[in-house]
């Protein structure tokens, strides 16, 4: 399964970035093999508005089925939900640890956004 993980760096040992739309990077990780692709999210991170929506579209375009992040706002959550991407909030630690925790069923899928919209 392809899992998108917000990240502060470009490898599996990087720390999970708690922000979704404004994360430095998003890693698309194969949850079984741990092979991954790095998405540079700087264009969205520096956008005036709509960062979460744009990042959600980027994750969807890469075929991710799940997003592991710290916080996901309502607009991004709606975008991801429309693309049938499950959102797991409150992920932390390294990217590798977050994927492992997800694989082991230690992280729950969110039913809604866990932060307010940013204006």
C-alpha cells in the first residue's frame, strides 16, 4: 500500500513533519517494502493559501491510499476524503517508525480535521 508521510527530511529516518500542507517534504512509502519517493513540497509550503488542498492533490496524483501526518486542516481533509485517501493525524517520530506503527494498527484513521483552517 502507498502511504504518504509528511517529513522534515528526505529519508525514512527523517522526523515526521506535523504540518500537512506546509510540510517540507512528503514521502510516498510502500508500506511493505519501504521503498519510497520524495516529493518536494516547498511550492505548497510557501504558497499564500490553499497549501493543504494543493498538497492533497499531489498526494492523490501519486496514488497514496493513506496520509500519516500530525495535523490536517478541514480543506485539506475534504480534498483527501474526496480522493478516498484515509488521514491519520497525530503521527510522530521518524517516517519509518510512523509507517511501522500504522502497519501494526497503532494509529487510528481520523474522522475529521484536527486543526482549524488557516486564513
